[in-house]
C-alpha cells in the first residue's frame, strides 16, 4: 500500500499494462477480482482509474501510512491486540514488518488510534459489503391497475389479483378509474369501485392516498401493510400441523 497526497487509486488487474513498473504493485489475494492500490496523483498513460462505484477512495476518510502526521499513536496490532502508545515511526515500522498498512481508525482520540491492517483488502471487503447491502434492498415501484366505471366483476377480479401480487412483492399500487363523456356525472360509481378494490386488499394493504380526482380520472394509492404481509408469509412458511388422530 502506497499513499500519494490525499488520494488512493484502485485499479483492476486487467487494466495494468505489461510495461508498467512492478515495484509499486501490491496484490490483495489470488481470488478475482484482484485489487491493486497505486500511489500516483494521476494515472499513467494507458491506465484506467477504477474504484467502487466509479469514485476514488479519499484519504480524507482514512489517513494511511506516511499520511498520518502525528508524533505518537495508540496502536492496535495486526492480530487485533492493543500494543499501546508508540511513536509514529515505531508504528510504521511494525506495519512494514508485518507487510501491512498503518491505518488511522480513530483520529479524534488522544493520541489517535491506528491499526495495522491490509488496507487494500479492507477497502475491497467494505465495497463488497456495500454492494451486497444494495442488492438486498427492495426497490419500491408504483404499479398501476386501470379500471372503467363499467368494468365487470370478473375483469376487476383479475386486476385485483395483479395488485395483490405486486403488494406482496413490496410495491405500491395506483388504482385508477377513467371517465369518458357523461360518465363524469356519476363519480359515485367510480368511488364505490375504488372502495371495493381497497376493501378486497385490506388484509395486505393500507390506503396511502385517499380517493381523489386528477382531470377525468379518479384514483387511490395503496401501500403494502408490511406487518400484515410478514405475518402472512410466516403463516405460509410454517409447517402444517398433523392432526392428533393421524399420529395415534
């Protein structure tokens, strides 16, 4: 790990030209993708700067190695043990002997707390955790079902089934009824349709937006009732009870 000014640059292995110098390379491990950290203020010709989410890793967040400019630090060793208060020179030497980096983890402490670790591996694992966390998030979408004031009950049932599926997936549902011509004179028909749809989904949904008019359209927005959905899923996943007569 080498530092340059206040920035660290992360490069993928495949982006390094064969003619590049090898003395500044430092590979994390043998598992793909390999991450290499370089101490360069600008990428050399032919190099592509790469980092997690296309952003450079800033030493404003972590001061590393020679970037730590204090006379002494409280040191945590490579094994996680508390070494105690040592001079910055001694701490850097311990990190070099372990073939690792000296990273300032608590700059506001007196003296600052530093840890001996593989900084490149730390950044890689942290980026991986952030990616995994983003994948775990459910992206909420606003789905829509469209009805007409004269939509028959069977057709409306299909629409309600779609809405139920989307709500169970964690999405919101916008239910609309569009008027044509003189249908605007009878808004109570559309209002009753919306109420019936909301009622049929009341076991897994709550009304987020009450019925309202937008031009020639009446609409209501339903949102998932998370507690009710979770309870339904638990009930569905629970093993079926065996009747007492069957076990006797």
